[in-house]
C-alpha cells in the first residue's frame, strides 16, 4: 500500500505527489508550517489525506512547542490551527480534523503540557488508522454496486494517494476486483493538474488493475460506445442534501452519465459529509493559480495576457448521484433524509452493507 503520509520522529513524511508518476520522492516536513505548505502546494492532496495531514501538523506543532504552561501553549495551539486551516477552503475534512484536534485539546484542560502533547500525537495517529479502516469498509460496501465486468470511469484521484491508504473511489474498485469482478478502469486525465493520468494510472498500474487514460473530453464518446458501465468518484465535501463538491469536471461527467443511463456513484468517508451546509451553493470553491492552466511541465501553452479561470472544484447536484458510499453504509435519494439516517445510526458493523432508506 502506498504510504501517502506517516508520522515519524523527524516530522510528517509525505510522498511528493507533484513528482509522480516519473519520480517516487518522499519529503519530511519538520514543522507545522512546512505541513501547511505541503497541503497548499498539493504535495499531499485529496480530502481525507489533507485532513489527517492537518491533524499531524497540529500534533507536530504542539510537540515542538517550548511552552511550559497551558496558557502559553493555548496561544501557540491557536496559531497552529489557524495556519493549517488557511491552506485550502473546499475540503471539509481539513476543518473536521482541526476541529477534532481542538476538541481533544479542550478535553485536556487540566492536564500537564507534556500529557497534552502525547495525547494530540495519539489522536492524529488514531485518525490515520481510522481513515484506512473507513476506506476498506467503503470498499466492501461499494463493491456490490460495481458491474461484474466492463469499464468503470473515475475522475481525478480518489485512491490511496488521496487518503491514508486503500482509497475511496479506487477503494471501491479495488474491493470489487478483489471480489472477482473483471473491471477495466477508464481514468480521466483531469486537467489541469492531471491527477488522473499522473496519479490514478500510477496507482492502478502498481496494483495490476487494467487502466486506460482518456482525455477529459473523451468521456461522452466512451459512454456512447458502451465502454463504460458505471462511474465512481470521490468528494471533497458533500452537503446535507447530497450535492457533491469534487474536482473540476466531475459535474460534466455526471451529466454525461445521466444522459447515457449510467449510474454515477460517489465514495467518501463520513468526515466528508457536511450536514451543516444545506446545499452545494454554500460550498466555497477554491480558486487556484492561473499558472496551472497557462503552463504544462514548465512550458507556457497560452498567450501572455489571456484571462484564466481555474476553479479547483465544481458541484454536482444530488439529482445526478445514484448513491453515496460511506464507511457507515450506502445512502440513496432522498439524501436529505438518508444521510440523516446514517448520521443517527453512527458506525455500522464492518461486515454489514447497509442501504439507508428514510
């Protein structure tokens, strides 16, 4: 399994995803500011992974604090959390993880500083392990929805590289293959950062899962030719009504899938479900550097002076989503009700695939 990130004595270690697929380079962030840079610059990316990365960044900052009193540590802790929270706005997992670390800090109000440091490191490590378990549970739940054979399209990278291991959308595909299904993956290249052609293809090739990379504008043609039987993607935030924010281009794929009668599935951990956000119109969309559009591999590909739009995400309305796969089970329309059912039910035993019905 790819070691997307891990806690070490020297700091938080990441595989540098900006160097893939040609170079498998690992970098160690020695302080929380470096972790923030790694998140912002997409050395680590994917909603679940950046959530755990932020938690580890908080733990790293607190571990290295010179504060000897609770009040002094509180000041530093707030600065650490605020720095990490300012990195990327769309993926709710980032804020969920920081909130969880804040809650743990408050629970330790009467504890000695050293005890607080140990407890926050343990909390971040627990979140790491819990994310892998959640992905594996998602895979088991979602595998039953995959076709027994044929093509499955995915957009962006929602695999081990986007999580602490196994993956969300790719976890579903992996579990389906492990169950004996004969799946061939079509991976959208995912302009402009090429997460599909660089990362998804790299991961699946390592696993020996047959994969074909296609340009983003080929998906409709592949569907019309009958080469794709299902679509499964990840998510960076899912609103209470089931609207899904995911990598830019996902909305286009969902509309095409609907037109061709192909089920469009979303796989995401429960930490991606944002019941406090009522619908997709309220989800903040990150705008990234124009250079990601104007240059490729360091070479300028557009004329000087041209205006560029580079939103990192779009929102797919819930009416296009056939099911939302989580570690707690599968939610189906109406999502405003089925997601509440899963929220009330809490964690579901791992061997049970539950479909939430209002």
